[in-house]
């Protein structure tokens, strides 16, 4: 249909950051945060996680993904993120998802 599209979003995240730091991966739809993936970096300095989100969107919807470095005690430091994002559309089995 031209007025909506079924979307499945699969995000695989790898965060390299100081040990014991907190991070957040956010999915934004039209600049509104709709899903988050909270991550804690262990002593190894590398955290991995993934998230699947399903939506029904209009064709003009803006989808953004943000990485937030939330905290690491009182230290100031840097982090890096590697996100792999997969989109699938036109899925007939999406029946209980929000229309954004």
C-alpha cells in the first residue's frame, strides 16, 4: 500500500569503550525515541548486543539511530560503536505492531 509499509529493523551493536561504562542505542522515528537498547561494557572493554524492532510506517517517516555514551563513573573518555542495521519491508506476518 502506498500509505504504509511494514518494516522489520535488526540492529547488531558492538561498543568499544572504557570498562564499566553504560551506553544506549536508540531508534528514533520522526525524532521521537521509540525503542532503546541499554548496554553495559564489561571489563574486557567490548560489549555486543542486538535488537529487533517492527513497525508500520508511512513512506515519509524519518528513521534515525543514535548511540549515547551515558556514563562511566567520573571519568571522561571516548567510545566507538559499530552498528550493522538490516531493514526488511513488506512482511505479511506483522500484525501486532504500532503504526507510527
